[in-house]
C-alpha cells in the first residue's frame, strides 16, 4: 500500500471519529482504569481497514510482517501485536446511528 492511500484512509477515519465524537458519546464499558495507548483510535481503525484492503491471510501476519516492518513511518508509535489486539475492542465501540 502506498503512503498516499494510508494517509487518505487515516484522514477519512479521523474525520469520521471527530464528527462522531462531536455528535455522540462514546459507549463506555465501565473499565475506566485502562492505560492509554500510544496509538489513537483513528490509527487503530486505519490499520484494520488496511488489513482488509491488503489481502493477507491472517491479521497477525499482516501486523507483524507488513505494518511493523514497512509502515513505521506512517505509525511511529506502534505497539506490540498483543497490545494492538487489546485495542481493537476500544476502536469498535463507536457506533454511527
């Protein structure tokens, strides 16, 4: 994936999250003691969308072999694969009604 495509996907997702936060509240799961990730929700969603566009067989292969090796410039604050998996539910809490 080229840098321009990743940037476009990120901008679209970030605009969506910004608008959503302005109009609605985040659905909370009651776990307020979680540590803050270095990746923001828009970056997590961008990586997830990129996985579906890339065509890798498994997300783990995509994240460890593509994202962590070739996309560090686009995502300088990457977290480990296990930590990223923990962030996915937070990214999926957003609902657009």
